[in-house]
C-alpha cells in the first residue's frame, strides 16, 4: 500500500472534514501516513492525530521559517516529545532563504540544534531546503549531522546537487511538483535517481498534482504522483508503490546504517 511520507493534517484547511477524509485513506490504498510538524504550536495537534489513527505516525520539529519562536527550553521539550510512541523523525527542519526572515544565522542555529537532537536520539531527519542548497549541504556534511539518515523533502534542486545529497545517504521526497508542466529539472533528477532512493509525499494541503493543481491537496492524490514517476522511470505503477513503501519503512522505521 502507498506510504505517504509527508503531510500536514493538523492544518486548519482540514478542519471541516478531517475525520471523514482520514477515515477514507485505508480503503483508498493509503496504508501509512506521516504527519509532519512544522510549528512548535502544532505539536499537540500531531499527537492527537497519532493517538486517534493507528496508520498515522508523527514527527516533532520546527520549520526554518518558524525558528524565530524557538529557544533552549522549547528545544528541550521537543527532545522529550521525540521519545514518545509513534514519533518517527525529527522534522521538518532545515533552511529556507526564500523569505528574508528569520535571518540565515537564526535558521542555521536551530537547524543544527535539531540535527543534534536527532543524532542524540538516533532518529531520522526530514529536511526542508529552499533556495539554500549550498548551506544545507555544508551543514549536512558537518559533524552535527554526521551519520544521520533522512529525507530531503520536496526536493527542488538540480540533478548534480542530488548526487551530493545521495552520497550522504539521503532519500528524496517526490511530490506533486513532478506532475507540473515546468518540472523539467525535477524530471531530470527522477530520471537519474535509483528508485530505491525515492519516497512519495504530498506536503498536503499544499502542492496538489496536476490535474488538481491549485486545489487543497490530500494523500488521495498520491497515485497521480506515483503514476508520473512510473512513466519517467519506465516501470509499472505497482512497482513504484511497492519500492517506495519499502524505502519509507526503511527511512522511518529502520536502523541507521553505520558509515
Ligand atoms: Ni511540509
């Protein structure tokens, strides 16, 4: 069954029909969902979801654009919450230079701090990186991240950059963008990547695939993404679903390979 590696069902865009929508997932072939926390204030909402649905797992972490709200006390709390049942990763964390705030220094500080938590607890990381390829790579190569496993979520850089992250052992989260007309760079990356390095994600409620682009996204759209990957890799649809599920299980439930 499909493994959805990255969604935000705590988002208020799901307030109206969250329960109905989530209950319909298993019967639509969505076997597992990881609800990714982006803000300190939404940690509680993730815990509610993972308690309520046995097929939903959670993560704890703060998105780079929300790091202004962080302090030592809050990161200590994140570390404690990360030890709870069904929390499978630290994320999403990283660098986002698209907007001018928070400053690069603030983002780097809390990115490194959260990487250190993951390392201490031996947990995988979910990396958000936008317009910040060089700095992200530098930090992931540094001691703070040495030996960590994880995923570069919503991968948006070049094929050449993908080779660099691949060398570090990271998986690549591929979502709705792969179906866009102007996704030439990402198509090239997916052509290049071994399917064993790809995991499926939606980033719901954002980034709906074609033909639902612009509408609220949900994990029910993952078949559109898997079908496009199958086309690009020239493999059967079922193979994409099966191998990406295995990859995702290894990412979130596996052991760190020693390297
Ligand atoms: Ni996200």
